[in-house]
C-alpha cells in the first residue's frame, strides 16, 4: 500500500466547473506519463464523471450498499463488502474510476457506512494519486483519513452564489478541522480582466488562488456532444492553464 498517496478533492457549487476541471486534471496527469496509479472517485450524486471520461460504469457503491444492507449481517459486511467495492471499480485507459452513486433504500445505513469508510480509505492507499469529485456538501469519507497530503480545490464560476458556496465550504473545513494541507480556489469561465476581482474575493474568503480557467469553445462543444474531455487537443489553452495548476499541486511539499 502507498502511504504517500496524494488526494486531490474538488468541490464547489453545482455548475461551477468542478467536474470539468477534475477531468482536465486527469487528462494532464495522463499526458505527463508519470506512470502513477490513478484513481478517480465520483462522489457527486449526479455522477457525471463517467461521461466526461468516457467510461462505462456497471456498478456504483450506492447500489451495492442497497444490496448488501439486506444480505449481510455485521460480521459478514467487512470481507464481502470489500470485494464488492473493488469489483465495482471501472477501468479507463491509464486510470480507475469508482462511482459512489446514491443509496435508495430506506432505514439506517450506519453500520454498513462505517465499514464502507474504512474500506474506501484502504482502497485509496493502493494508488499514487486520487482525484475526488465531491458535491458542495463535503460529506465524504476522505476527511477521516487524516492524510497530510490532501489538497482541496474549490471551483467558482463568475457568480455571487458560487462564492457564497465557497465561503460555506471554507467554514466547514475550518470548523471540522479537515486535514487539507493545501486549499485552493479555481475560477472557471473567467476573463483575464476579472483576475484582480477574483483574487480579491478569494483572499477575503481565505483561499489561495490556483488559477483561472477561461471560457473555452472546445470544452463547451465536447460537453454538449457528450464526448470525453480526455480528447482535448494538446494545444487547448484551458488545458495548458490546468497543466500549470497540476504541476503546482503535485510539486507541493508533503
């Protein structure tokens, strides 16, 4: 197991660009040919990462939780749930994808959630770099890992509501003492003339600025056609900007 796994978590208001940015982070890592073991976790209930990465997902963790809840007693949950989680991992070209999905059953999932948390932390440690696409709630398992290598990236589009969400996320991180060594704000669909305003607002909230991703026609077209963002052309301006962000994040001292 790799104890020095780098965990990069994305959060932000819905539609702020976090899934797109997370997908481009993966694209950059794959093009760098670092030979890292890469795991992408889609922890957003909307589960859009499989589409932007062009991966067919047969099972989600939410589905297996519903199934196991009624099949297993507490003594059996650990070993059987572990293999079920590993079996639900989909494989892309150079990376693995785990989709959390939704739990649809009624009643308490407390016992199975407890076992699932430990299994997911164990799974993460099998990789070199893990990218997690969260919803805005930050109700996720990675905060319990206590890893000093965790990086939080919050995305903001050019709207007040997006910054309000970022402010709430920052408050939760502080109140819960979540173990993010590095905390960044990324602006999505911003123009160069908005850079100073973005940096001022980020400073007010308490985030470091990682960069601004411009509005990009190629990205918009791929998203509209439902094609993978891993197919972006090498000279894509937004992708080059994200490449600089990736370099900074992975070069951070642990």
